[in-house]
C-alpha cells in the first residue's frame, strides 16, 4: 500500500494512539480488585483529546518557556561578563560575536536542516500510524549526523585561519566553537524526534539546562581569568565560546535520559503500528537529504543576513565615511553584537511559534484537513504578533535603560537597539512563515523566496549604508525580509486559503493594543526618570522592572477585555480573568 492510500486509514487510528503518548496508564497495585481497576480505567480512558489549537498552544508554551528562559539567561549574563571584561568590553563582545556568526552558519550546515526534516517526517509517519518507520528514521539519522558533525568540526577547525580574514585573535575563538559540532548535530536529531511527536517538554528542558551550564562555565572562567588572574580578555573570550560545548554536552545528557524514559511508550506505539510502508535505511537517508537541503538553506537565512553585515559593513563604511577602523568596529558592535543578545529574546518567540507549529501543520496537510489547516495557519501568525508586538514595543520604550543596564549609557547604542527590535519582527515572521511553508511541502519555494530577500539585502546594502550610515544594514535587512515575507504569506494563502483579511484585522488590533501599552510604558518611564537616572545600571534595572510590570499588566488587561486572549490561547485564560476580576 502506498503512502497516499494510507493517509486516511492511518490518520483515523493514529490520533487515538497519539492521545495516549502523554497519558500513560497509572500503575495498578497488586492487591487492587480487578473490578475497581476496570472502573478506574473506564473512567480515565476516554479523556478528551486536545484539539490542534490546544496542542499548538501547549507546544508553544513549552518552547516559549525554554526559548525565553535560555535567551533571557543568555542576555542577563552579559551584565557581569561585560563588566569583568573592562576596559575591553566592546572589543571582547566584537570578537565573541564575529566568531559566533561564522559558527552559527556552520551549525546550520552541520545539522543540514535534518532536525526540522526529522520533525516533519516523524509527524507524517505518525499521522499514518507508521511509528516503526519513525523509530527507524531516528536511529539512521543519528548515525548520519554524527558523521556529518565530525566532518564539519574538522573543516571549521582547519579552515579557521581563512575564515578569520587575517584576524589572528579570531582563530582560537572559531576553533573553540568547532568542537561543539561533534555533538550538536546528533543532539538536534533527538530534539527533532521529540518535536515530531508533539512532546516539547524534553526539548524545552534541554534548552534550559544547556544555557545554565553554558553561562555558569562562561562566567566562572571570565571571572577567574579577568578578575582573579588579571589575564587577557582574548583568552577569556576563547573560554566563553568554548562554554557552548559544555552546554551542549549537558543538553545531550538530558535528551538521552528523556528518550530512555519514553521508550516504553514508544514501544507500545510501535507494536500497534500498521507497518504497511517499508523503506530501507538508505531510502530513509535519501528522503531526509531531499527534505533537508531546503531546510538548511532557509534555516540559515538569518545567519546569512548577519554574515552579509559582518563581511561588508566595515569595508563599506570605510569607503563612504572617514571613520577610523576602530570606530567602524565599534559601530558594528552596536548594530550586531550588542543588540543581538537582547533582540534575540524577542525573536526566540518567533522560533517557538515556528518550531511548535510545524508537526501540527504537516499532520493537517497530510490528512487533507483544509479547514483545520487554515485555522492553524491563522492562529500561528496571530499568536506570533500577539506575543512579539508588545515585547518589541516595550523594548523600544526601554531601549536606553536596557542599553545602560547591559552595556553602558550610550544614546546611539539605544537608538540602534530600538531599530534592531523593529527588524526583529520581520525576522520572527520569516521564521514562522518559512517553517509553515516547508510544512506544506513548499520547500523549494521557501528557498527561492529567501533568495529574493537576500538579493534585495545585497542590492540595498551599499546605498542604504551610504544614506543612513550605521542604520543602513538594519534597514536593508528589514526591506529584504519584508519582501521575502510577502512572497511567503502569499504562497501560504494560496495553499491553505487561510482568512487573510481577518488575520490582518487581528494583527491591526494587536498592534493598537501594543501601542496603547507603549503609551502607558512611556508615561511610567517618564515618571520613573523624575527620581531615577537611566545612566545608572542599578537605577536602570529598577526602571525596567517597574515599566515592564505596569506595561505588561496593561496589555494583559486589554487582551482580556477584547477577548483576544481567549481567541488565541483558549479557555486557560479564565483563571487570569478571575484573578483580575475582569468580565
């Protein structure tokens, strides 16, 4: 029987089996009467299966917790790290970011888009009741990615002198990051497997543990090298980048333990698998490669935009201005290194939406559930803006105290941070839309649309830097991603027929709510600055906490009053409504 013939029969049976994935039977005591056991089983068995929207909200919740916690920790560490690196804070951050930008691209190459492809194919096979194939896919892909990781680690290690473009200080930084590639690809496969099974808890916990281990090692080595031994900031940066390996090792351990804990559930599902489709290991690998090539290109999109800035900004600025090389390096830190650590907290929300939505969209697409698919797409896009818009507006209002808290008082740095936040909306939307289109088997189209966006970025980079100086790269990135997103949304609309006008109306309502929250935040910030100074780190932190609390509360009240929260998140908001006494 072919895949097409199995879509309906497999889909009918797989939903009930997947419902048991997270609701295993409670253990029965030996002395328990059989009659009582039967009653208990009968009572608990027919639990209502979560709807697709509820699944996506649950998955998004776990991924949001994991992403936001890890990103927040990844931002908060900057405060002591930057302080301990003084008087070389900007130089250390510049070196760290240049190494990481290249490493991010190698990370995408080494994983080759496989995790997302694993998630997509796992969801597809599960929806057809072919759990045996999902397991086979996992183990064959793990072998492939382990080999690929070793190869990519070797290339990055040996190619570091060329990639550093003559900067000898960058070579040890890149080499310290290359060892991460030995573990990360295999770890990503396991994450993709959990994602494909709509079990985001291990995924999220591994992210949190990874970041805790990384930051602890990073801060400990920075303090010992810079404060205890008064050593070189370059040595401290190398240890800070090597911390990525420590984090990944801990995350891999968490995922392996989770996989062992879930093996009994997987075995039960495999026993009831239809086993009507059979592929050899070689065929599965070829399928993965076919799926993975577009994923690697699209997944590298944001890194490619950043690398265009890294390899062109300083040289273009040297041509169009009379700034010194040191000044241009400082400006690069202000447009890339410094804001990235803060804006990625907001962009992580977009990643959570995209990652959570892929298996569910693939499942609905496979089952030919057009109505459910259209609702999922609409909800995915609206949920992105529901979370990202207030976070972005809040960061723009607080850009100066945020810049002071994490780095130093700098008006230009604050303005560039605010501009980066706006670009972050386009990045988050690109992550969501490109992932959704790939879930709809529009892999190559997503690649073409990214290519158009990159072309726009390249063509506008020089004239925009000439006109707007340090703001030029940010504007070029915004324009390039905007064009790519318009193509992506149009194609998704053609494939799913989602309610485009209703979606735009909801986004408009969300934007108005976020702006209203921004006005509240601005008023509160102005009141705070009457007695507190945004040039002080401690006082900036107090301002940020007060403004974030009152601004966030105002947005929650608006979301509940307009019933928008109920529409996007579901009945779970009733508890918040009762506590705030909102009808």
